[in-house]
């Protein structure tokens, strides 16, 4: 990639790349954290290079929702990949484009002469998005923790209401813009209306997406996928969630999710909740 307009002093080259299978979330926590996924994609990629992992100048990883024990998931991943403590690693966040932001940041650093060799990519374990306590429950817990005597604790306990225990789904909260109060699905509805995209076009695009993946799998085109194995010995070597039998007629029968009355976005023409990771080696 060459871009003198944005101050790139030289060309930036994609040397190699790899990814994990993209695993559809099934309503429960998946077998891999974000760093697990990033390591699974990065380890074989680095193993086939003619240099050691500590030769990297930087590791940049995009991740919107790292786990609470993986706050700087790029650093954790870099250490697990054997890059050593001397290789800087940092995480970038941009909704729906964290991985692309990591590539852009890496390209700018290389193009400006700041670095020569960077591992950049994205990882997301959406099935690991946290389930949270409500604000009222957090306040109640704080009050209970502050109570010192037995009577004070019993008094606080009497204030506990069953409704406080209702969980807050972190993924849904993360997919909602706190400024305008709209979810990504509602935003998709607005964009469809604004740009004249109808339901049939949405469904057709979704069907073609499945058809293209099925064709790529059958033709053996997805050589960038690195197989994975979980702690129970289950193997994952291909993208899950693809619907080979998907059709416009079938999708047309699904009801809208975000605007029940006149909406067009359904479970069939929306992106699935996915766990996966991908890397590019840039020089």
C-alpha cells in the first residue's frame, strides 16, 4: 500500500496473514477468549517466518470488548506469542472497525519510518461479553459492604428487591449508542431508509454472502484459516454459522427484529455474533 497523500514516506507491504475460523456464538460462552483467538491465529503465522517474534517492532490488536482480565489484550497476546517484554503492544478500539484501525495505525507507523515490521490485526470474543449487575444492584452491594454491624447488614438486606437481580447484557449495551440511544440494528434501519435499500435487496445480499462462503469452502480457497483445538479436544477448522440452504424466499418469512411494524432488518440478513481473530504482517 502506498499513500503519499497521508504522509507515507514509503510503500508498506503485506507480508503474510492468517486467521482463526469465525465461530458463531450459540448463546453461551465460547471456548476461547480474545487473546486465545489472537494467539491461535498468530502462532503459526510467526512460526513460518524467517525471524523470531522478538524481531517485531510492534504488535497492534483491535478489540472492542476484551475481557476484564485482558484489558490490554494486545500486550497479553504479544507475550503469549513469545515477542518478549521489549516489543511494544497496544490495543485499539473502533466499533466494527477495530481490526482495520490496527492495520491503518501499523501502516502509518511503517510509512513514516517509525517502525519496519508490525503484526497488526483484530480479535473479538463476542460470546464472552460480560453479564453485568444493574446500577441499583451495584448501589445495594456497596451499601451492604459498608454495613459493619449485624443489624446494619440485616437492614440493608431487607432493602434488596428481586428486580435488582435482573442482569444487564453487556453485548446489548455495547451495541447501543449512548448519545442518541439507538442500537446498531436501529441504525441499520435508518440507513436503509435513507439510502433506499429495500428488504429484498438486504435478503439477497445476505444469501449471496452465504453462497460465496460455501463456494470458497468447497473450492479450498480459505488457506489462511488456522485450525484450533479447545481444552476438551474439540477441533475447529472452518467458519461456522454459514447456511448453505439459505434463500431469499426463506429469509422473506422472517419478521423484523428492531422495528416490528415496518422494519427490514431481521436475524437472517444481519451479521451473526462471532468469535474470531485475524492478523496481517506488515513491513
